[in-house]
């Protein structure tokens, strides 16, 4: 799987410390990702993003990182494993 680009999407809130931790972790490891800061979207976009988030994480908690699997919260070990980072 090395060299294979993985699609990474982060559902986040702009004011959430754990969300900022996941963003920093991804940035520090040069992982490209799509950032969706739900609280900064307009109401219609928030509704759509919330529906998408609930498909991956029915409890709709932040941060939710979607890779090949769903990782809830700031679980660096799980994120490293999913991304193949040592």
C-alpha cells in the first residue's frame, strides 16, 4: 500500500482543541486531507455535512477522521496505523 494515495477527510469544529490536535498531527506528517469545519459552514451546508458525518459516526462527535476506517477523537495510534505512519 505504500505510495498509494488515501483519501482523508476530517470533520472538525474550528474551536475544538482535539480537532486542532488532529489537524496538527496530519500536517506534521505531511498528510493531505479535506477539512470540513462544520461550524464555519452556512446552515444548509452544515445540514449536509452533519448528514455525511452521521453516516460515518452516528454519534456525530468531533473530530471524526475518515480514512479507510472511521477514527473517533484524537487517537494517534489508530491514525498512525490507518495511514501507515511509524
